C-alpha cells in the first residue's frame, strides 16, 4: 500500500501528487524480510529486475539507484504506469476489506523505447531533476527563514 496525501484537502489528491507519491515510494529501499517472503519464482523476477534497473539500458535509472533492493525492483518488467482504477473487489482480496479512497495502480509491461521515446524520457528525467532541485531549494530557504 502507498499512501498519498493531498497538499490541499479542499482539492484532494492531484495527478501530480499521485505520481510523485508513487515515485517516492517505489524508490524506497525494501527490507530483507520483504525479499525472503517472496516465492522462489518471484525472487528470480526481482533479481532480474534489480540488475536491469541498474544497467546502462536506455530508459532505466541505472547507477542512480545505487545499491540495495528497492520497491520498484518487485515490479519486474511490469513497471510502466498503466493508470488508476477503483476496484473494490481487488482491494478486499488484497487487504481483507474495502477501504475508502483506496485505488489500484495498474502496472503494464515495459518495452524497449524507440529513439523518439528515449529523447522524451530523457527530457522528462531532466525536468524531474530540475523540479527536485527547486523543491529542495525552497525547503532549505523555508527552513532557514523559520530559524531566523
């Protein structure tokens, strides 16, 4: 489960907040217990995904992920955002009850990128890095003004 909070409760969770929340969560390190609890076949998929996600293949994070197993590695090749759906039956199956404001994120198969898609991906990556840099700068400035 990934919990995403709305910055403005009057508006609710925005698409941007959802994507940022998913990204933040999927980049988190996992515990050894998470890996140990996986069935043998899933462990093979996780291991393959780990190596692929840290490779020099186009469209993958590569070395930026560093060492350690991350939640995204558990997705295997089904790592492309495929939308969000309201599926009470699946939520009940997974958590034992229907929960309010709980949605299912669809993950679809990741295929090799075309040259044009690769360029677009790289532009999005750069824009994301710039956004993170601006966000960190704003947070630092906010902290310094709060200290004064």
